């Protein structure tokens, strides 16, 4: 039944529009090495040129095709999302539900999550990048940690709500183990809000990657990402004003798609 409700979100107008964009962008990112086997670092003498038929997004300071680099950058962003967001969801939910096993441990974890919540994603990412060094591992770590408070709080709220329900009290009275109650009753009731939050957090993850890469603490050259392209583009905004237009459009489309997808899921699975 839950699966049917989730799939119903993709049949709404927003769900169809969002999933179409995600599938299109994901397909382009996945097929980028096939479409452009020469890679993303091919340099030419035509530097800082505007958009034309051969280079839809123009060229960068080294004559590299910005459209090609945007697709490979999109591939990098999708990789970060696919790794970091599920880690944050699973770990955050597990920490939030820890109170079902041990109340003291659950309380301590919530205080730790409150401390993490006090750090904006950008500040947290800078701190982690300074420790681990700029690059892919720092981005994945920063995004994974930044999402823990949201998922942990939602799981904790579901735990507190469900523990007072009659069927949970009856199960405890009959001697049903805490693990069984957690898996059968509490976790399924937390799944809907966790899933919606996951779609919302993808947007935050995208902007964390972009922000850190723009300040030089994210993906390092010559490897591209949407944030890294914007970082370089801002340096040449006077010589080539269209440099950042292409990567910005791709970034906006990606964020818009996941925002609409989150709205569609929220309206469908959390409908009263």
C-alpha cells in the first residue's frame, strides 16, 4: 500500500514534471562519457567564447567546452547526492530511533544533533574541509552530517508519537521486544516523513556542494562540478558574461526538480 502511495506522487502534474527533469538530467550525466569519450578536459585555442552551435554554453578560459564540463559536473553532483543523502537518511533515522532502545542514549544523541543543527551547512562544510582537505570526501562528509539533525528529529518525533499508541502499549504489555516494536510499528510510521525530507534535503545537498565549490573548498580542478564551474565563471564575468549562464540553468533545473518532487511526495503520502 505504501509503495502505491509513493508511486502515486509520480502521477501528479508536479511529479511528472519533476521526474521528467530528473530522468533527463540523470540520463545526460550517465551518458556523458559515452557522448563525449574525449572527456571534459580537452583544451582548444578558442577561450572565453560565447554560446554557439558547436559550444552551446560557450568555452572557458582554457577553451574547454562548458556544456561538456557541465554534464560531467552534473555527473559529479549526482554521485555526491546518491552517496551522501542515503547515508544521512539512514544514520539520522537510526540515531533518532535510538531512544526506543535506551532513553538516556536517545537524549544524549538529540543534544548532539542540536549542536550540529547550530552550524549552518556552509560553516559545517568549511570546518570539515579544513580538517579533511578540499575535495569529494569532504563534500560527502559535510552533506551527510548536515542532514543528520533533520532526519533524527523527524524519527524522534515519530518515536514519541507512536510509543503512546494503544497498539504499541499492548505489544509491550504482551512482552514484544523493543526491536520488533521498532521495526513493525514505529519505523513504518516514520517512513513517509523521512522520505519527503530526503527529497527536500537533496536540494540542500546541491547548494552545499555549490557553495563549498564556489569558495574553493569543494571539487578541485580540473574535475568539474556545477559549483566548481560557477567558481571559475565568476572570475571571468567581465570578459565572458555568459560563462556562468549554462551551469546556472542546469543547477536551477536540478534544484527545481527535486523541490517539486518533494512537494508531490508530501501532498500524496502525507495527505490527511
